C-alpha cells in the first residue's frame, strides 16, 4: 500500500534527523535527554566577604495596623458613595 511506503519513508527521515541532532549536540555534551547545552557565560561566584543585600520594605506590626485601618476607611467611603 501507498501508506506503508509513506510511513517507512517518514521513519527513515526521523532517524536521519535524530542522527543529525546527535551529531550537532555531540555525544559528550552531558545534557540530559538530548536537550541542548546551555549557552552564555557561567555565573560568577560571589566574592568572599561580600554579603547579600538586606531585604527592605517589610512592614512592622504597627505599620501593618495603620495600613489596615486606612484601607478599611477607604473601602467604607467607597461603599457609602456607590
């Protein structure tokens, strides 16, 4: 049948493409499951003695309470208007 020949041709083509991909990636690339190797520079290690920046913008309990009260007031005004 014509379909059997087409399927056989497609399988041969898929095998040829698979071999081409393997050749391009190289057998010793160390990548998992045929995934392409990562490109670009490797990240630099942080120099010794330098610490990460402290996080800012955290609310204190008092600030959180003030914000909560302000938002409650805002939503109460909106409810009154419409």
